[in-house]
């Protein structure tokens, strides 16, 4: 068994691992990324390829590098197909939106980390952590079948939604969130499909609810002839045969006549609230490994990139100050909750609601609302969901007022939850009380919505 030593060891070379390593290496630290895939396959990750807000991604990987992976910068709205109502809603999406060649994006960010000075060890499967008196001190892995111990001052777990790193670590002596079950995840599958003729909706992300299992199908145009077609469902629901469901929908769509499938991939993603705490002595988790996914859209690249950057900055300070305690790393939790964690936790309330309401009724309501009103409702400040609807809209929504009332109540509860996350403690000593209050609020939410507790 050989042993290697670094300042920081990062498990996984996805978005989280690459952005974390780029920031750390850019600050002059010795960083190794351990990636189980080989050099050719690294970066090939199941994804819908929709990249939101890349213009504001951390600058540790230069923006012009990311641009080389963008294949469709022209998408600017969501196109929601509601077959039950024979309706299509076009809803503008604010901020920068693009569709990428995900494999190329994966390569580009790995190159960004390498250029910053990080090392990457391919074919290296992380299997265990090195721990000493509760502090994580490194990772044990096999490289090309040979066991190697990677010692480090800090370990960052960026090994994705099915990371085994946390399973191997003893995190009981910290506040690290271990309340994680597969029912809080979504199972998703996608195909890259080449169509013979350009699709007419190459400026939109197309969404469509599946007939059952609280899921949705998507069609995201990489170009007007290369489409990322996929679907997912929350794992609280009865399993769905995803390949067949996708095939049935593709067969019904005229645009896909004569289409050729060029790639297939599936994975799980954490459509849940972010971990309450993702730090333990010498250890931080980022991206999917810490639930940093928008639970309503499944978008996780942005959360992984931001969280990785915050974790790296906190790790740099910890190394400078030679303090790797939970309290020293706590600022990472605060920055995540402040930037997007609180918002994702509040959005999760709608996810929970979607498992408890009649989806047909909800679709029927959405179909009766004008797209621009819905856009206002979706993007306006936390309490103003635009329900001061004008008389015309009120008449259109006649028959759905019970559902509207339910949505308004859900919105109010989500707002209260968001306010609670704005009070996320700045000291681990205040964490248990904050968590207890949050759990009481969640109990109120489950009861009001009539949903089975998710956590
Ligand atoms: C089907 C699907 C569609 C999606 N669509 C979108 C979308 O359109 N837009 C969006 O923003 N997000 C989307 N997501 C979510 C997004 O892909 C993830 O949130 C994002 O990739 C998370 O990045 P990450 O770095 O945390 O993890 P990952 O990208 O999963 O990277 C983890 C890395 O760790 C490696 N690894 C895992 N275990 C080990 C181990 N034991 N040892 C060594 N290496 C290991 C993996 O090989 C991988 O390279 C989708 C997810 C799925 C499954």
C-alpha cells in the first residue's frame, strides 16, 4: 500500500470537484482529485444539459472555457406542454440560460482544474476515509486495482448523489446531516437523440408531465437537431419504467420520426433540501453529495459550482489558520444557505406538495392561467406570487379555486420556511435549536398539505 500527501483531497471530478480543485490549486495548495472513471470517460455524466446562470459561475474556471461547451445559447423560455388540457404554456426564464454538450463541459472543467495546478488521478475508486479522533484525515482508494492512501489536511466529498464517502466516515460527533434516504431522491434517465429535421422549439426548454408517478419529461435542444430527451420521477412514488415511457412519448411526437439515439445514460439526483450541515472536522461535502440541487427543476450544476467555491475558500482559511474543527468550517454552511440553500429548501415545499395533490387538477389550473402571470408568480419576491389576479384570470380559473387556495397556503408556508433559513445560525452551538424549530415548521407544512413527511 502506498501513501501520498496533499493539502486537500477531493473525491470526484464532476462540477463540484473540478470547481473546488480549481479554486484550491489557484491559491497555491497541493490538490488531488480522485476520479473513479478513466480519462476518456471522466466528465460523461447523466444530465439534461441545461445550464442556468453560467455567467455568474465562480471565476476559478474562466468563463470563456465554459463557453466552448455551450451548443445552444438561444434558449430563453420554458415550454410547458399540458396534454390533458391540450395547452402549451410559454414562460420566459430570467437570467442566462443555455444548453451544453455535457461531456465537453465535463472535460472543460476538468481542464480548468488542471490548468489551475490540481492533479487528477483517474481510475481511482474512493472506498474509505482515514479518520483520527473524529477528524477526517484523508481517503483510501484503489488506483488501477492497487490500494493507495491519500492523506490530507482537508477532504472534500464531491462524489455525487451516490457518494460512498459519507457512508464510510463516522460523522456522529458533528452536526453533519445524515438524515438522507433514497425516497428524497429522483431517478432520472436521458437519451441524446438526433432528429432528421430541425425542431421548431429550439429556443425553449420543453417540459411535459408524465401520466403518473409525479414525474416529468423534458426535451432540451442542444441544437435544433440534437435533443436531450429525458424524464425523472420522485422515488416516493411507484417506480416507472423510464425507457418505455420515454420511448412511448418519442413515438407520439412527429418531430422524432426517423430519429437516431446517439447516447443513453441514467442516474439518481437529490431532489431534496440541502443538507442542514455539510461539514465535520476536516471534511466538507459539496454538490449532489450535499443535496445542492434545485428540488423542483433537478438543476444541480450551478449549486455544485457555487458550493464548491465556498468550500474551497473556507478550506483555504482553515489551512492558513491550522484549524479544521466543525466551528472553523461552519461558514461554508452559512454561505450555502444564504446564497441558494434557503431558497431550495423553500422550493422543496412545492415538491412535497406535488406528491400530495391531484396532478391533473393542478395541470388544469396551470392551463387556465396566462403564461406571463405564471412567470410573475414564479420569479417575483417570496410572498408576492401574483395572486392578485385580474378579473379575467379569475373567471378563467373558475372551478379551480380550491387548488388556488391550496397553492396560496403552500406559498405562505414556503415563505415562512425561507424566513427561517434566513436565520440559519452562525455558530454550531445554536444549530440544534434552529433545526428543532425548522422541524416543527415542517410538521405544520406536512399537516397543512396532507403530505407524508419527507424527512
Ligand atoms: C438525468 C439527469 C438530468 C439532469 N439534468 C440537469 C440539468 O439539465 N441541469 C443541471 O444543472 N443539472 C442537471 N442534473 C443534475 C446535475 O447533473 C448534478 O446536480 C451535477 O452533476 C452535480 O455535480 P457533482 O459534481 O455534485 O456530482 P457529479 O457530476 O455526479 O460528479 C461526481 C463525480 O464523482 C465520481 N465518483 C463517484 N463516486 C466515486 C468514488 N467512489 N470514487 C471516485 N470518484 C467517484 C463520479 O464518477 C463523478 O465524476 C441532472 C441529473 C440527472 C441524473
